[in-house]
């Protein structure tokens, strides 16, 4: 009679998502700050608080990119190719960051 070993996979927990999400949001905040705080004379049609939308929307997009990275790291621990997972995460993050910048700056700097 042979004994079978149970394979254990690392658990997917909320704690494993928090750090990559914070890092992704921080990078996105730095990128959008470069654009937003570089404006010397904003257009009068943009309103008084035009900076709020891009400073909220873009870090949220970055946080979602970080969450996708954490998910792909989890998938790589379950057998998915690690190099492909990191490459796919980087591509998804850059595209998500670009879309977050466009959505944040819509009707202000991106018109």
C-alpha cells in the first residue's frame, strides 16, 4: 500500500494583496503628480478642485494593477510560469496606469 502526500498550496489571503496594491497606488500617485502639479496656470473651465479627480482615479487604477500582480504571483505558486506571470502583470499594470491617467485627466488636461 502506498501513501499519498497531500500537496499544499499557499493560501490566498487579503494580506498578500495589500502590499502590492499600496506599491502600485504609490507609483501611480507619483506619475500623476508629475502631470497635475506641473500645471502653472490651469484653465478656468476646469474648476477650483480639478486636481482631485486625477489624484483619486489614477492611484485606484494603480492599486488594481498591484492586485493583479499579487494574483499572478499566487497563480505562479500554483504552477503558472513565473516569468510569464510577471511579464503579464507588468503589461497589465502599464495599460491600467495609462487608462487611469486618461480617465483621471478627462475633460481637463486630456481633452
